[in-house]
C-alpha cells in the first residue's frame, strides 16, 4: 500500500490533548508502515473558537512527540471557495436544496414530533419547493441553509469498517442534513469530504465519536462521484468514570503539554498512548520507534474503549504528580535505559527551568554530569525526578526526606557525634574512590563498635537527603570530597 495517504485534522480550539495525539499517532504509524504520506490539516472553520495560539500549541506538541508530517499544515479556511463550489454543484445537480425553515419553526416541529412520538428529524418541508417559490423567498430576503437531499431509496447504505466490521443504516432513517449554514459557512461534513478528495486521502483513521458523520459523508462522496476512503474507527479513550476524555471536561490534565511539563519523555508518551486501544498478538508493551512502525496494523486496534487511569475528580493532586501506573512505568523504562547522551538534553532543559544548570556541565564537567545522571536514574520515573530527588548531587540546598530523617538519623542519636568524626577521617584522604571509601568507612565502624548499616544509611540521608538510592560509595564519589565532608561535619551543628 505505497499509495497510502492519511491525515490528522485537529481543530485549533485549544491545546493538543491525548485523544487527539493518539489519533495522530495511529495515522502517522500507518503511513510510516506502508511508506505513505501523513498530512496535517488544521480544521479552522470554527472561526469564533479557533486561535493562532492553539495552532502553535498543536504544532509544537506534534513536533515534540516526533510525529513529523509530510505535507501541511494546510488550513481548511483557505479552501473556502472549493467548499462553496461543491455545495453549488450539488444544488445545480438537484442533489441539494435551499431550506428556508427558521430555527424557531424547526424547534416547534421537533417539540410537536416528540409530543406525538414521531421522528424528530427534518421533515423535508422545503425539499419540493419549486424554483419559482425558491426565487420568491430569496427575493424577500428570507435566510436559508443548504441541505443535502438524501436519496429516497429502500434498503441500507453502509461500509466495511476496518475495526468494527460492517456498519449500515436504513436510508429512511437519515434526514436531509445541512451542508451550508444560513450565513454562508459550509459545515464540517462537506468541508471534510471536499478536503479529503482534494488531498487524495485513502484511509481515515479516527475516533468512534465521528461515526455519526460517516454515513452522511458516504452520501456526499457518492453525490460528488468520488470513491470514498477506507474507514477505521478507533475506540474512545475514557477516564476511570467511563467519561470520554475531553478538554472541556478534564482541562489541562489531558493535554500533551501537561505531561511534557511533568517530565515525560516524548517517545515514552507515544508508546503509552498507542497502547490505549491497540495491541499486538503477544501483548508486548515496549517498542522502539522502528519496532512500533513494523508492528503496527489496523487489525490490532481494539473495538472496546480504553481507560486512562487518573483520578478525574482530584485535579489538584494530578497537577502535582501524574498517577497512571502504566504511563509512569513505561516512562521509567525509557528514562533508565536510553543512551545517557540522549537523556542529557532532557535533563538539561529541566535543569535550566529549575535554575540548576551550570555552563560547566556543557564542557569541563560534562563527563561528570553524564556519569552522575547515569548513576542516579535507576529509581527515577520522570525527568523532574533529577531536580526533585537528585538535587543534592548538583546543589547544596536540597530537602531531607522526612521518612529518611526519622529512620536513618533521629532513630540513632549517636550519629550526631559519629558522622562529624568520620568527616575528619575522610578529610585526610588524598585519594577519593569507591574501594578506598568503603574500606575507610567499614574500618571506622569496626573501630567505633557500630553496625555499618547504621552509619551507611546515616551518610546517605545526610549527603543526599534520601532514604534509598545507588550504592553509597558511588554516591560519595559523585557528590565529591568537599561536599561530603562538609555535609557530614554539619550534622554536629
């Protein structure tokens, strides 16, 4: 399928949220799998809500995720004349008509239909108006919309969805739908079809919430004498309360930027999001970019909705720290296993924001910096953890974990004297390496008659502020002689 052409058509009415990002990922993977084309189209027909800021946020989010497009971004409003031309052509072909029914009239008829337990769809009142009657109403200045004339046929119209199988609907159940508003603005239904025809879209991979549009769009393809693309409707992403994830309902906690700011790695987020509604036959969960492209198939998309595990009612807690265990696990895997040279750039970006960055980490101390982040990353889950839990390696103002303080220091009051004494011993060393430090510390413990574990855990808390971490002698070497001695000595004050 080298002629595959897909598109991602976000609406610029807010940030790039995870549902939209997942749609982009599936389309991007499908295009890359088949050597096809991935088009970015900004569907900005909602002029009141569309903003340039939202456009930039979407573009930035896609770039950060590594979802580079082959064409675009195109802006739907730039093709307004094409959309109007298509509507006019349908009118001329007798496949659409002008409807002069006002909103008040339509509402009144719907209420009456509800009262009489009839279908509330449009009753086709203007469908049979003569040309003379149409001209007469136009001359009076009566506003009108353009409605598509659904064929009066028996039977069903349908399509073979690549995810859900055969989807059909009776012609009798489809009302004549609006394709151009009374202000002359074409609706999404028409614009989308015209744009997809122009761009040569072969496959449409989108959420199941768009299924209501598909049958009507098939009618438009037929009327315009064009072959429709293949449709694949993905399951929705829901919150734990089974509500569709949306910007309006959940706010910033479902934006891509939210997870970027909380230390997620871009490919880790891609890897996590693709698992929301897709799987391989062996249920594998970790993929490199090349592996995921090779493994991806529409057949692997689930029919069932997926759940994004966070507490939607505790947004303040989420703002402090993200809680989805699988997302954190996948992010931790990449953070702990990726080449340290690649990790360096992400830590640097966060350190700049945290005021921990030093110019020397780019030149004379870069080797030390790389070895240090490599040492301490084994227990971390996000990029933020380097500044949060690893601050003691890069600055002297670092917090002491309360549990560590109680367990490793306050529980052993003798350390207030022992650790400054050890500091004096270490100050006399001319060599500072792991082997020597271990020998010195253990000899010191034996001499003072104290268990090595008590002293070692005390050292860890005093010099790193943490309860756990890498080997203590590795930590002492990474932090450096001067800082270790000073921190141990400070305990006596």
